[in-house]
C-alpha cells in the first residue's frame, strides 16, 4: 500500500458531502442527488451562492499566482482541498513554475479516488488521504514521503475549510500546529465564512445558512472578523489585509453586480516571519 492510500471505505452516496456540495455549487459533475438537494436548499436561502463560490475559486487562483510568481513559493500544502479541478492550486502554481510541488489533503474517499486519477500523470502534484484535523499525523506523513520539505517555505492553503471546525479554540490550535511546522518565509492563505453581524442582509444570510445546516454534518460557522483575524496571529498579513474575496487584488474592473452573499466571506494571505 502506498503512503497515500488507506483501506477501502464504503461511500454512502445518499449522504451529502462537503466536497461534493462545493462541486455542485461550482457547476461540476462530481456530485450526487443528495448533494444537489443541499445545493437547492442553499440557493433558496442565498440565491447568489453559486456566483460566490466562483468568487472563492478566483480568490484562490489569484493568491496561488501571487505566491508562486511574486514570492517564489514552489511547494504548496492544500488542506481540505476538495476535488482538484480546473484552475486549482497545482495548475495555477505549475503555470508559473512547472516543478512546483503541490500536495492536496482530503479525507473524503471519493475526492481521493478522483484526485489520484486526475493527478496520475503529474509528477509534482499528489493527493494524500488524511484528516486535516490531525496536523501532527499529516505533517509527519508528508515529511516522511518527501512530498514537502518543511525546512523550506511552504504555501499553506486553507480555502473555505476551517469554518467547518465547530470549536473555535480547536480550530485555532489546528491552524497553529500547521503554522508552527512551517519554515520562516512560508505563507498562509486562509478564506473563512463571515457574519458581519451588522443587521445587514449579508448578516441575515449568514445566520440563516448557519442555522439551516447546524447538526447536519455540513455545519459551517460564520465567524466575526475578529475571530477570523485570530487565525493569523503572529503572522504578517499582506496587503490588502483580511478582506472580501472580490477585493483581494482583483484582476480588473468588475462587470457583474455584487449580492449580499459576496459579503459573507473574508480572505487573507500572511507571511510567517
């Protein structure tokens, strides 16, 4: 058995998965009726969610491009990555550095199988079967298999995943464990669901979505700006700081209107001194 393989785990296709619901939001094909049922519920509460999911992907593209092209990062750890589809981390990074090493980590067996098949011909991109909430295990595994060199700078990607960890203190500990394992000069790119808690329509949407999926296994915490900022403690936030995805170094003028759901996520990129 290779270092990235685990024993076969039966998949319950009648139970929605976070990765497959995200794929459905992106308009992908790696999802099932249970996931599409969740999609319909999300769109009922927040009709702009599919457009917002694409905004999140565009944010990821810009951050990886920035880290590879401007900061010279040549190895990435993408935690809770979901399906590695078009213009995901490895494709963007390798566009600027063909030998950029990218490791995706996900515990969903469907994601793992899809990722291994997609990345089979790419010597510099890998799918690791692991649970991101066990940082010591993940770091030891990746260091042992020589997929990542933690003595050199790494780009750590936490895109729309930490908000699924319910306990804030536990979420902070998990993020801190990964940050502590990184070499100086590494970067953390983190995007998190946000509740502005200001009486706005965006705040109402955040509250409604959080309540709707509470206890379903698809729980998502919409945290305050201060709580999200706490994940960057001890790091140097790069300009423009922690902001809405559409404001993080946009590629040009905006041609599509914003909706309230555009103000329910915050993202930032920070350097480890």
